[in-house]
């Protein structure tokens, strides 16, 4: 995997990105000789799936859903839709 320092990345961002995309391999970005980031080429078709699979909120939601399913705390979609909503209406302003 190629590497560039932060200064080189700042001066040649487009070139570094083009190089990573052309080679289809990541480029490590270093600061003071230590790796701090990676510029990775992406498959545009798979990008949304990758974001969803790696978004902390989504991952935590999946974990909680799996846990509830294991405990049997689930209902069918039809039952969910048939249930009346218990949301409160916003209070009207008094005149």
C-alpha cells in the first residue's frame, strides 16, 4: 500500500485520490511518520451498503433488534399497523 504524508496529500490531493482509484488500492496518510488515515477507492454501487453497515447508530440499532428478536420481543408488521398510535397531539396555544 502506498503512503503519503499530510503535507503531500494537501498539495496533491487530486493526484493521490486519482492514484488510489486507478490502482484500486488504499493510500496510507502519515503525520510525523505515523499512519493517521487511509484514502480508499470505493465502489459507488456498494457505498450506501458500506455506510449503513459501519454507521454507529445503524450498527447499534441492528444489535438491539437482534437482541429483541432472540428474546421473542417482536410483533408482525400487520399487528404494528393495526395498533392505534399512542402519540400525543401537540397542545394548542391558548388565546
